[in-house]
């Protein structure tokens, strides 16, 4: 409610208007005046008073009808109306209260009664306005909270979807906007790693399905641990195989080094697993292929089922090197070997005739990392 409060005095008798206006202004109120029913409605809608002193007997529209219309008007959710009457007829008072009047005064108006009734109604008005303001604030807060919850749920859903492909650190970068949208098709130079288990097909033909699933769970858990540790992007699982690449969606300064350190760590982890499996009668080892080159990367699939894929000759080369690798061997392309420099201790294995490549491909077998 504004300060000072605004009071509308509606009366067709000038002497009554002057008396009420003088007393109310003396008490510090802002006063506006109307002299018939229609003018009262127009003035109320134009000035939005905090309180209305409404004479019952007025020309054009009587006070009871004015009160009824104002109380039905949604522009006046709560504006106290004090009915002012020269008559003490109970029927008029009942009609006034039925129309929505909040209190009444009889003429001649007593100054103390006027001041007390006005203060009382304005306190009620102020309380109502406070409650309304708090309700609106609560509604806005709830709407904001709902929007924030919806936004956070969407973000969590997006993070969950991104973490199917990327390490948690990379997924968080994308969600924060520190990396471009990875699902949009784009071209980038990447280091691609293919890994699969040697001897798995023969093992799966003879082992029980539960044993096969147990081996795959252990294998994926140990290999996945290294993918996360070196912040690689997991393109896909294909049973005993997996494809990982580096330098997308977030560019890193050392993708080849990350890839080589990851594959060596994978080989060491696989050696421990192979020893456990050997005690159970399973002879399983890992083979790895690593290549460097440009690929087209982005979302592959259809609405409701999207995967993150890389397409290009570099992925084919890494896959073919992996297929040629012996148990426990990491085969790398000539470019990976050249870019790795002094980091890697590798021996040449000669030129390999790989499926899908017209010319023989020089390859190297990684013995160890020097640094």
C-alpha cells in the first residue's frame, strides 16, 4: 500500500464531501472525490484508492450497486469499502454488506469514529497487500525453482548422455560451455586406439555364458579405468573390442602421448587379468592398434538412439593394426612412431598388407615407454 494512503470519498452532498475531505487530509491521507455513482466507478478505476468511503444514496447509481460492481471487478482484488448512510435502516446496512461492504458509518459522521474505522480498514488492507505480495513472491520463487530443477535435470541428463562417450572431466567441460557441441558433425585430427582380446572367439565357443560375461565385465572395468584416467573418448564397445580416440571433443596438446600411455597401462592391466584367467583355464590376451590422422566426428544414429562416432581412414588403420597385433602386442602406425619421438621404445615390424589399404603400411611394435 502506498504512503500516504489514498482514500476515495464518494458523496453527492458538497458539505459532506468538504467535511470528510478536510478531516482525512488533516490526518495525512491523500483524498480523491466523486459525486455520483458512475463518477465513483470511473474515479476508482483511474486512481485505485486504498479505501473508499461510499455514500449509499447517490444519483445515477446508488452506493450499493457501486459497491457490488467494484467487488466483482478483478482490478480490485481487495479494496475496503466503508458504507456511509444517513439512515439507520437495518435493510440498507444488510444490503450494503451483502453487496460486499466491509464496514459502515452513519451521518453525521463522528470524527473519532471516522479516524478509527479508516485506520482499521487500512490496517486490514495493508495486511492483505502484504499477504498478496508474499504469495506472488512465493509463486515466482516456485516458478524459478521449478525452472532451475528442470534445467538441472536436463543438465544431469545431458551429462549422463555425454559420459557414455567422454570422461567425466570432458563431459563437465562440454556442459559448462567450455567445449563446442561434440554431437555436431566436424572434422579433426585424432589419435585412434583399437583394443580387443586375443583368443576370445575360441574361449566364447567353449565357456559357459556366465563365464563369458564375467570375463567381459572384468575386462571392460579394467580397460575403462584406463580410458577415464587418460581422458579418452570411448567411441564404442563391440563385445571384446573397443575404440577410443584422443583430441576430441576437447583438443589436448599431447594426444599421441596420452594414447600410448593408456595402451601400455592397458597391457599391464591385461597381464594381471590374463594371469587370473589362466588359473581358470582361459588363455586370453589383448591386442592393440594405434593410428593418427583426420576423421569426421559427430552423432551417428536416429532420434532416440544416437552414438558418437568417428569415420575416416585413420579409424580403419587403427582397426587393421589391432587385428594384426599378436597377443600382448601394441602396433602403431609410422606417423604415431614419428610423432612420439623419444617417448617410445618400439621396433619395426616391416610393411603390413592391411585389408582396405592398397599399399603396404609400415608399422612398429611398442616395447615400452622411455619416460
